[in-house]
C-alpha cells in the first residue's frame, strides 16, 4: 500500500487516466472530501458498500435460504 500525505487541492494521478483530488478537509469532523476522475468503464465504489453487497450475495446463496425457499414453494403448490 502506498501512503501519501496530501493537502487540500493537491492531486494524485494513477496510470495517467485516474486523478484523485483532495477537495476539502473538515478539521472538526475529520472528514475528507475527495474527487475521483476516472474513465467510465472503471467502477468506483465505497469499500463498505462493496462489503455489504458481498455479504448480501453470500446470504442469498446460503443453503439455509434455499431450504426456506423450497418450503415456501411447496406451500404454494
């Protein structure tokens, strides 16, 4: 992992086609506002959202859920 220190309005360029810019720093809350400029074909997603999707997909495919679905199907028939 590359670790950098950046100030407001400073940028990082990745592979000549992705630019990350520090847009603002809220010293009170510690939040940092960043802007990412990348080609449309490169997906950009927050890590916590990706993790939630992963967990949701695993849960949807679990054997327990399939058993419940089969029981429900048998009641409908």
